[in-house]
């Protein structure tokens, strides 16, 4: 009898991980007891499994492709209805040619990451470029070389530990990009000196599967248990029904879990049926800003069927140019309503992209629905 495949041992670990996730994430009463949150936890695990398979099990740094990270049916790690994200597995010792075309998007960025120590997707940031940094032809096309060796034209240096490229494309449109079937990201990646891939072997698939299982664990068991303890994340408010002062990781010296070009602000809502959270403020000049609601699994709420997010082009403004946004369970019959979709609690998340000035903190106040007008 031949030796047992290495992939079989990783598959055993996957089964073990799923049992651990069932008990230590989905059914962990320290995390949640609400039936909706538990049901969404089961769905979330399935969606993370889907991402694990496509991003890691299929990830081939010698024959890469850009895989879509999230969609309306695959939400994870703070997805965004106004953005389309792609991921490609790479190596630091290869040369990659990335081609694309700027169309409706207001921003595109490329970030190079190392392997995250905890198995997550967002490892150490090893390089970044946005569409303000590279040459774009009259027809919107561009080409960027990623390699350890310098190249003419637009070039991004690859660190020996480079593990992935993440691409973010943002859209500030009246219909959110994830809801618009006509939106397409022109994007391709090719390795230089490309040859056809050899037949898949046990060692290769076992290594890819192991990365996928590590990602699955990090995206579930690796997430902190909800608590009243202060958050170490600088853009997260520790006060319920409030958001923090917007914060950018650019030049902060801190690890970058998001894009360095973005100011983030986050808080959590916890509202009774007869309450509303009112956010007011002004938006800085810049190419993009939006706000959305997430459930406890860092997934956007149902933006296809309900108003759960607003970008700068969708907000209705006051005569003085300010905004008033209302978060509540019931429709108040007023502009800029964000629906909680039956969730008592969740997160509020703002993004301000390349603002010309530091974004002011959105002011928050809880009121009775009957007081709105």
C-alpha cells in the first residue's frame, strides 16, 4: 500500500478545524446567543470556506490569477458594496506583469503583502501603489511590473517575502458597484517566462490546503470575542452608538490591516425598536467616502434589498452641505435611512479615501423615533 497522501492529513485538520469552529465560534455563547447572529455565523463559515478554496487552494504563484475576494454571496472581513476586491498569490522571486483599464472607478490600488503570521489574508504591507502613482493611457489602460529587479516604466519592487497582491477598486456611483451587473474590472496578471503548469501533485495541494485552513481558523476562531474592553484599534470607538475620530495608517508606524490611503472610522450600534441613531457632519473633499452597517461577523447587511450603505453620491445633503444619516430598525420616512435589517446590534463603518483634509468625526446621537422630523 502506498503512503498516505500529505493532503489527507491536511484534510483531517480541516475537519478538526470545522468542529473547533462550530463549538468555539458559531455556538460560543460568549460571542452571541441571538438566533439571527448564530444563523449568520453558520452562513459566514460557508462563505469563508468558499474564499479559502478559491484564494488559497487554487492559489498558484507560478500561474496566478486575480480572484474576486467578496461578492453579495461571499462577505467577509469588512466587505464594501461600493468596492470590488481581488487577490492573487505571488512569490517574491518572480516577475509579474499586471495589466488593466480604469473605467468607472474613482480609485484603484495595489498592495503587496507578506504571509500573515496568524494565517489571515492581510499580512505585512510590503509595497503599495494607487492609480495616482502610475501612467494611465488615454484609453484608461495601464501596465505595472512587480519584481525584485528594477524595470523601466511603472514598477513595484517585490520583497523576498511577498506572498500576495490585493487590488482595491472603488466606485462612487448612484448604484453601488456590487449591485450593478454592468460594472466590470479589467484586470489581469501574468508571470514572465510562463510555462504550462505541471500536473497537480500531493505536496503542492497539501501546502495550498494548509494555507486555506489557517485562513479559515483566523477568520473565525481568530476573531476576538465581543466585550466591553477598550479596542486596541485606533479608529474604533469604545462607546456604544458612537464612532471614532477617522484615522489613517499612513506614516503611523502601525501594521496596516486596510488601505494606507484611507481614513477609517468605526463604532457599534445597539438600539431598541423605538430608537434611532442620528449621525451628522460634513464630508471632506476627496474622491470617495461611504458608510455602511455590518453584522457581528464583519459582513455588510443586505445591501441588495435594503438601504444599508450610502456613498457620497447617494447621500441627500442639507442646504448647508452637511449630512444627516439615520440608523434604525424602522423606516422613519426620511432621507439617508440605514436599515438594521432586524439586527439589534452591529457595526458602523466609514471610509474616507484620499481626503484633502482630515475628515471630521461624525457626530452621533440616540433619539426616539417619534422625535425625528
